[in-house]
């Protein structure tokens, strides 16, 4: 059975906005395609074997026929295009043997109906109409329904745009126009993603980045697009959690996604057209700054104040400080919510996703490199450059000032992100040893930096300058805040002194670690 490629984007919105579209003249003038009440059952093995292979398997009934559908991601965070196999079946019981295609993993092709069990259901009322845009044909579907796992239901209100014929640029253009009309946010989470999330033993509102699959035989351009799409998926998987302040990890994970994007832009910048990338970079920096303020306050509370309160046993005396912190956090998260609900953020999401499929990104460099160069060459060059800069910043580490060590930490994080991107291109024990030493050093530098950040942030909380100077006369409450802040900083500085000795040892151990990417390249040569 041959597959076809499904290309679609999804906009999240609320049911009132979908109803608004349905009543609009624009919608009524589109060509009607179908109205359906759809019931889908998603299946997997007991060990979630299909999920691990990036496969979804469902049977779907619309009251007239039952269709079995298998969807396969391309081994990466591909949020728009998927390979799809569909076949009519007599009943909702799936039969994997009906699909014979070597493109599917061997683990799937050996499954039988007896190996599968229902995992969750999806009930959706869908209305689909067809529009044309610059010669492209696009099916627009309005979906209202829910994903159901046992007694748990997750509402689904989204607008799907599927490209039937034409160019992807037209699909993203229409998505932008509809997004502006209904405040819809592009996202990469499928109904299958929602269903599996509902089935987790420990449900959570946030998620880490999915594994990035880059291979040595890729081009630099292909790897850049996959990194962009992976970061887009990571960001959109956590933006609701951050926007609604459901868990502090929401902001944290969104911020990581944005930092990974900035790192990718920096690594690939010599190969990219500046005008194509610059507006997206500006939007990423804008959002990162807003999220950064909220994240710093979260770290101040969870990693600095609360451990000190526990250790010092002075919760009552520190209560005024916590009250001041909560007020600042409320303001910061208010700005986060506004940013993630803004038109600028909605545009950023569509621009990012479009970037992951754009074919007009590259420019040749003076030395002839471009996005068609082998990834292994770019990875080796990028890792070596980041490693050299880190060693240069850390020269004479033991005598470096606090500010200079902060610069070392920034350079280290840039190397760490490059390793996150390209580490999978290389194998071997040398890589594991190098990454372990790097991670230990990053943890130590992070703890030392937390103390420096805490000093500046606590100063803002109590209304004094970050250099410690105070007004001539402090009000009583401000005096209490200053006393509490001093106790917390004193406790962390004592711990920082203990870490400092280990930090120097960890730096020296890291310096001795051989860059594994050079060893493998020399071995291959």
C-alpha cells in the first residue's frame, strides 16, 4: 500500500472564535466539502511501542465507513508534514497486516491485531470547506470536541488547514490571515499527542524537547530546518503552561526552546540570508527577555530562598521577603501571559514553522561553504569554535573575577547547546566522558551564578541598589526585608565558598578532556 504525505497546520483558539468564523460571510462563501461527527480510537501496544517509533494508529468512524489510518513522523520534530496510510476496514479493530510498506519500521510490520489495545478516544464535530489562494487548494476544517482517556477529557477547539495542492508559502499565508482573525495560535501538538499525555501515570502540563535526530550524511540545511522545527515543537508544547502559569517549568521549557533557537541562529548565521532570519531573531529575543524575568524570580524562590528558609528555620522572619517576591512574580507572569497571547507571538510561531520548510534560506560564504555542505563538516567546525572560545574565556580560571566567570558560563552554555544539536552525529565513549565533565562544570558554575543573580534580585525586592548601598533611612518593612535578604545571601555565600574549590578542580578536568569530534574525524581520515 502506497502512502501519501499529509501537510497541515493547526491553530488553537476558543469555541466562540470558531463560531464567529462559522457565521462569517467569508466562511459561507467557501466551497462546502463535508460535515462529520467523527469517533476515533487510537491503539498501541502495552509498552507503547508505536509511540516510541513516532507512529500513530487509529480507526475512525463517521457513521458511514470505518477507516484505519497510520501516520509516521519523519524521525524528527516534523509538525506539518507526515506520511499517512489509509485503508477501509470492516470494524474498529485495527489490522496492521493491511499495510505493507518497507518505509514503516520493522517493529510495526511484525505487529498483529492481538498485540494492540485501545489507549484513548477522540470525539470531534468537524466542518470542512475549501479555499483557493494564489492557485493553492486548501481544506479548512473547524474542529470542536475532546480527547478522552478513561474518565479524563481534554477539550479540542482548533482550525486545521490542509494543503491539497500548491505551495507551502500559501498555506502559511492563509494560516496567518486566519490567525489574525480569530487570535489563533499555531501549534504542533496532534490529537495523538494530547491523548498520550492524558495517559501518563504522572500527568504534567509541560514537556522537555523531543530527541533531535541528526545524521552525519545530512546537509547543513536539512539539519538547520530540523533544529528549527524541534524548537518550535518544544516551545508550543509548553506555551499554554507558561501563559496560564500552571507550573514554573512552563516558562523554563519555553525559555530553553528560545535559547536553542538563538544558538542555532548563531551557529548557522554565516550560511543564512540575514533579511530572512533577522525579524525572527528579534522576536525570539523579545520573548526571551520577558520570560527571563519570570524565570529568574522562579529560580530565586525555588533554588535560593526556599532552601535557605529550610536550612535557617526562619520562615516567619523571612515572610515579608516572600510577600515581596510573590508580588514581583505576579507582575512578571502577567507580562508573560500578555506576550504569549499577543499577535507578535502568534506571528512568531507561524514564521518559525515556515522557516522550517523554507528553501530560500542560504547564501554562500567567502570560502565557498553553504547549506549544502555535509553536516559533519559544520558540526566539527561549530564545536571546535565554541570549545576554543570557552578555553580562551577560562584561561587562568582560578584567578578570574565573578564577572569573568559569568562570561565563562555563557561560553560553556553555547558549547552545551552545540553539543545538544550535533552530539548525536558522533559516537563513542570519548563523547560520554566529555559531556559528563562539561555537565558537572556547568552545574557548578550555575550554582555560583545563582548567588550573584540572587544578590541583584534581592536588592530589587527590598528597594536598594544592586551594589548594596541603602537610602539614609529605611522604613520598618524595608529594614525587615534587608535583614532577611542578608541572612539568605550569607547562607548561600558560605555554600558558594565550598563549591569554589570543587569548581577549580572540575575546570581543570574539563580542560584535559579531549574534544571527541576531532578524534573521530581524525580516525575517519
